[in-house]
C-alpha cells in the first residue's frame, strides 16, 4: 500500500510541472525512434585510419583510390590513440605507413588484419585497392542487426534519463519530504521501491509510445512489433534497476548523472553495444560477460533467430538476476542513506 502511495505522489508531482513532464517523455521517445531509424538506414562501410610516418604521397594516393570504392573511407589517425580508436570501433584497421614503403596493420579482427595486409601489398605492386569490395560484402553479412545496435544505444540513453528521474529521491531527502514520509511509520525501502516502480512504469510508457510511432513508419526493423515490445520492456527493467542503484550510491544528482553517463558508455563499449562481440579481443570478451549490455545483445539475437524458449531463457535469467541484485543493492544502500 505504501509503495502505491509513493507512485501516486510521483505521478501527481509530475503533473505539476507539465513542461518538464513533456520533455521527460519526448526526449527518450525521440532518442528511441532516432536510434532505430538511423541504424535501419546505415550501410556497410570500412573506415581505415592512416598514420603517415614520412611515406611521402602514399596517403594522398590511397585516399584518392578509395574514393572510387563505395563504402571505403580512409582518414588520418593518431598514433597515441590507436587502442582507444580500435575499441570504440572508429576504424576497422589502422595502417602505419613508413618511409621505406613498409607498413604495419593494427586490427582487432585477425582475419581482417591479414586481408588488409594482402590488399596493401597488392597496392604497392599495382596501385590498385582490390579486395575491399569482398570485405564490404563480408561486413554486410556479419554486421550487428538493426535491433542489436539499436538495443545497445537505447539502453545507454534510458540509463541516463532514468537516473535523472530517480534523482527525485535525493531531492526529496534534501527537501525533507522523505523525512515526513518516514515519520508516518513507513520504511525507507518502501519509498525506494515506490520510486523504482514509478520510474519503470514511466519508462514503459515511453517505450510503448515510441513503438506505436515506429510501427506507423516505413522502417524495416527486422522484428515484429511484439518482439520489439518484449525487448523494450527488458531494456526498461535494466535501465530503471541500474539507475536506482546509482542514485542510492551517489550523494548528489550531479554525481549520479556523471556516474550514469560513464557507466552506460563503458557498458556499451565492453558489452557489444558498438562493436560486435565476436570481433572483440579475447580478453574483452571475458570482461563483457559481467556487463548486462552483453546479455541484452545476446537476448535480442536469440529473439531475432526465433529459437526455442530454452535458448532465450539463459540471457533472460541472467538479465533478471542482475536487475534484482541491483534493486536489492539500492534498497540496502538506501536504507542507510535515506534516513
């Protein structure tokens, strides 16, 4: 009963600030629609970074030749940020060109590394960049689907917006609202769970609105509206659970916002939100297992494949367990903090 009182109070409070309510509703909805729309029209491309260590005009010649291959982009890269650029997926490979026409290729994909070495060796022999067309076709067949890429980006966005909403807990403590609630013989955990329930209901409404709009647009997502709804509900559970834990962990709404942004970005990087899991280095693949983003991507892949329930249940169970752990953690932390 106490939880429903908190939900009702949160709803009434949101109605008092209509502009804030509309913005809080529209921004996530627009982000969800934009993520799916942009990912649906993305075409396969190969971004190659070039580090010119005194090789003369070779860089300019390579760039000119690349203009004749649709989807091949050659840009200047920086030696000090090679690892960062590769992990972020900025480049498929980075080529360091030396004065003596020797070169070094850096890529997270060993097969791509070898292919690009052969292509560049061929270029030094006959000045033709043959082989990139086949590589582009391979990328098209192996790339992350629209739903997988969109799911990772939507989760990143909703973690931030859900955290901003959950920060009402911190403000309520500062304004004395939480203290008055506790005087009425309610426990802090009731207020935390009430805020959590309101946030998850609010997020689900945003997702439903976004899906209704998406279904009316000529966008090929690759999955049905019902499948998208299941994925959306799953993302809502993850985002609200994590945001609740972050708010219980932080001392101010500014600190919570910074932690949420950083956590969401790191989870996306390590969990396969930007770079396909099978293209990651072996060490990062192991690290990705502890990120909930990785299991969301796997969950989406299983839904797309239309496999039997036993295959879908594994990532679903992991997601639910991690979400429950985060909610329990937020209650434990909040019990000491919000008193």
